[in-house]
């Protein structure tokens, strides 16, 4: 009897556990460095797209197409960032080298994206609700600008005569241009999603081989931002383990994205361009030659392990970050799942001090006042959007004998206002000390410490500063000469 009830209890628990961890339809469920759940909803199967990305696909859906795509022969945009073409052959020898527009994207994007909030279950009302909430909740005033639609906005096939992608009329009765113009009327910018493969991750038309037509269409619709995904890449576009000429900029992966950069350039409309390439092909080495920001990993999840793992990844590539050049730690999870308030503060602060795009990913109407205060914190946003210093905060050793941790707990950076110190408490001890002499840019002496979260001066201190930081919380200071 006892054994039977234990069994029953065990299977109920297992059921609960499975459904709690089930990923959403088309959501990520595996891949290199993936820390989230690996099970899919009933009728959906976790399918490997490549070593970096597995996603939940309907068990009846056909395997991703591997039909070779015609490589466009166009894209003769002027060269701004020439790479050595001396030994390049094939597509790498003739691929466009035009860089992204520098009329936009100097500082990391601030906005909202539909995916983490709604997945494929999107429509015009939800997109426009987010845009209106940018105004009513004070987010636009705080600097949030982009309202971006993710996957699943079109019908499954292109227009048979024009070849154009068709917005889903059931979801978007005013078309995408109708949504864009309503977003623009609120003083905001508008973004859309496509894929550098034959189909998007959810199986809608991708843009590989149709870059010029799609960029023209997006420009005509008034699109300001393109997130460009990496699913359904045909076999003839995959990469060897080393790229031509030893430079991943010349890899097939990079060239799939470079073709879209050139196509967008030809439209004459400045686009902000996000490469959703999941940290493949050493994108941090060449991303700024192609777009404004690039994903460093698979998909975010509302978990502390995701936050610490993406910080750990990103701190290895901080040299890639400056104006027009941003490592994307993926969209925000504030408002989703059960992150503690301290974890949500760290999520926001780390994205801000590492200068990642910050795209909110929740139903904004559900945010409470504490969460709204976090995402509209003026001083953290000012650091993120600083137009005089483009580089991020970097780890430093707070005292001569401090142990090294992964991810690091102490970071310092500069803004127009001076030197900042950020302390991420990834451990259990809550007392944190840094010596002024150890902070890059400062030296021994007395300093005024100002709390960026509260906007208040804490006091003046000699030699060092000790503070309490809750477990998984992040403290943020401006430290200036006394
Ligand atoms: C993934 C991407 C997600 C989301 C999703 C849509 O590849 O990383 O952010 O865009 O596709 O299907």
C-alpha cells in the first residue's frame, strides 16, 4: 500500500515536473549551453536544428527543407569594410561587404518583442497594446523605442505572382504596414522578424535567396528593425569547422547575414539589424561589420541559471562591445516565470552594464510597480544609453586577495558621469567590499558613493566601501572624487 501510494505520488510528481518544464511550441529545447527545459508539449517533438539549437516542432511537421537555395547575384553595394579577398574563392570572393547603417543603433536597442510574451499567439491588438503601454506606463519617456513582432506574423506561402511574404490577415487585418504606421503615430519605432534560411523557426517563409525582395517589402511597410534568425539553413550553406581565410566573416553563416545587410542598404532606409545567430560562427568577431547586435546564445529562460550562464558567456567577449556593436544577451524575462525581485534587478542591471539590447518580453499590463521601477531606472538606463562612452563595464578584482568567481561579481565601467561599480551577488555572503585603489580609473583616497538604484548619495568613504547585497541581487554605484 505504502509502495503503491509512493508510486502514485511519484508519477503525479513526474507529471507535474514534465509539464512545468515543457517548452512552448517552437520554443528552444536543447543545444550547446542550453540550460532550460528539454521537453515539449504533447504532440510536439524536440528536434535538433544544429548543435546549437533544438526546438519543439509538431511531430507531424515535415523535416526542415535542405533544398539548395539560389544564391542572389545582386548585392553590389559599395564596400565600406573591405576584408582581404586575395585568397577567397566561391561565394566568399563575391559576397557583399557593405556594413550596417550608422544612422541608427549607436547605443543598444531599447524596446519590446512579442516572442517571450506570446510565442506564435500574436495579433495586431497585442502588438498595439504594447505600443500604447509604452506611452501609458512611461516606458517611452524612459527611452524605450522599438515595438518588435517576432516569428509567426505571415501566412505559410509567398504570393505566387509577386513572391512577396503575405502578412496573416487573421492576425494582422491592417497588414504589417498598418501596424507600423500606428506604432509610428505614437512616436515609436517598429521591428519585424525574418530568417537567414528557407523558413523561420516556426516554418513560415524565410528570406534566404529573397533578401532584396523582402528588404524592399519591409522598407515599404516602414520597418525600422529586423531580427534575423538562423533556422532551416540549406545543406549547401553550412560551414566547415574552419572558415575561409581563417576569418569567420567569410563563413557561409556570415555571408547569409551579409546578403541581408546589403539588401537593406539598397533600400535607402536605415534599419537596425539584429543577427539572431545564437553565438555561432564566432559572431562576436565580425558582427559589427554586418549588424548592430548579435545573439550570444540560444533562447533565454526565466531562470537564475540562464542569467548567470549568459553573463559568463558574455564576459569572455567584452572587446566586441562599443557604439553600433552589441552582444545580445537575448530578450528580457522580467514579468515571466518566478524570478525573485533580486534576480529581476540583476537581469536588468547586467543587461544594462554589459550594454545588451533590452527588449522587454512580457505582457506589459501585468507588470507591478516594483517591476516597472526596475525597468525604468533612470540611472541604469543612462549608463546603457550613454552617448559618450560605448564600452561596457568589465570585471575587476575588488581587493588584492579577492577570489575569482564565475561569473565575476564585481564590475566597473565609465559613463559621462564618471566611474561606476556594479556588484552581482551570485553567492551566499551578503557583505561586499571593494577598495577604491582596485577600481580601474580610481586610486587610493576618499570617494563619494552614490546609489544608482535609489538615486541618492550614500556618503563619503576613505580607502574602501562595504555594502550589503542580497542573494542574487545587484548593487549599482557611481563613485566620484570626494
Ligand atoms: C528562435 C529565436 C527566438 C525566437 C524563435 C522564433 O530561433 O532564438 O528568439 O525568435 O526562434 O521561432
